[in-house]
């Protein structure tokens, strides 16, 4: 019995589960692309979504110190029930959970970044994870009200990621004054963005709405898409600054938590039938580029205010930014 347990623990600690999980995601992605291109039977959509969400559930549980085998088997069983039952409510619920798991995993899968090129790498990895999750989300073919779906998934993802970051960041007492200020600013930005969008949708004057929509229409006509404000104004900059700060201070996890606003928006970005796949892709690309630019400015301001002056000082600061964290494929907790 002891030998069997030892072998199982050795297998779980090897790279075999990581390789199998990666292959499962690639297989699910291939199936979902075939489904989007309408090149195969209808059941391919559900099969691809179940494959991706099972692999993502295993990865998130493994990354956050949970029970990956139990969680993956539960996700697989629930996914099969949803696909075989073909019930609208179940498919919609599965789409919500897939979106949330994808968005949270995208943030949790990042590692600290000392330099900005490493920051770009981590943000791109998070975006790719969330984008695959977007395909898996629509693969369940949910029946939704778009605005309600966006609010529900964003709320659940924010609550889940903050619960995890609460443990990773050593609770509220690990924030410090700087961390408290960062969380307050991020919370205010998130609340203002959502409140502004809702007020504009419900009570905006025709003149104001028209002037704002003119910019959106111009961007769509000339650039092919318009970047989502929640992505480039808050989510991507927060994720970029967060992974940069995590190489130096534990409070960086609290900044990274706001990155889930971008990954959630990416993961539910294909639910709106009014947007084509091309427009969604361009919107994601523009949001990523603008968000990284904003993140670069924020990082440089942070270094200028808190780090040593001059290029030599910056290089010395980077050389000393060696706060340890587990590797990408290792548990954080």
C-alpha cells in the first residue's frame, strides 16, 4: 500500500500530468476550432468544451493546492451530463463555470517577472489561456442575456480570485499601506467602470451616447474593432504591474487579482452574437497592446518613485528582485 502511494505521489510530482494536460487542451482547442469552422458534427462543440474545462479544472486545482484528480473527474462528469442532457439551463451553467475557471486560471498561471519583456510574456500567456476558455465557453452553446452573463461571470471570477489571493498575499495584514492604497484604487476603478457603463446604458442622454458611439463606430470602421475599456484600462495594466511587483513584494498578488477583470472579459468575449470572431480577435489584440502600454507606464512610474535613480540603479534593482515563488507547474499553496 505504501509503495503504491509512493509511486502515485512520484507520478503526480512529475511532468507527466502537465504534458497530458497540455495535450488535452490542444486536442480540445483543435476540436473547438473545427466546431467554429462548422467542419464536423454538432457534438464536437460539447466534446471540445468538456475536454478543455476538465484540463483547466485540474490545472487550477493543482496550482492552488487543491485535489486536482477529484476536481478534474467532477468536471468531466458534470460536463458529460450537460452534453448528454442537452438542457439549456445546464449548458448555460456549464458555460458560466468554464468562463470563470478559465479567467481565474489565467491569472494563477502567471509567475513573477523581473523585466518588462518577461511581463509581456506572462500577460500573453494569461490572454491565451483566457482566449481558449472563450472558445470552450461558447462550445456549450449557452442561452444567455449577454449583459447578465458578463456580470455574473465577472462577479464570480473576482470573488474566486480574491479568495485565493487572500491566502497567497498573507491575508489583509500582508497588504501594508501601499497594498491598501493599490486595492482601494483598483476597486474604485472597477466600480467606476462598471457604474459608468451601466448608467450610460440606462440613463445616458442621446447626445452623450451618440458622441461616445461615434468613436466606437470610427474605430470599427477604420480598425475593424474597438478595444474593451475594462481590458486595456484596468485588467491588462493590473496584471502587468502585478507580475512585475510579485518579483519584489508579496503585495503584487493583490494587484494581479484585478487582472481577472481582463481575463474574464476575454473568456466571455465570444458570447455576444453581435460580434464576429474577427472583430472579437482584433478587439482582444488592441486591448492587449494598449493595456501593455499603460502597464509599461505604470511600472516605470513605480520604479521612478520607489526605486534607485538612473539606469545603473534600475539594473541593480532588477538584479535584487529575486522574491521566490513556485514554478508555473507547481502548487502556489
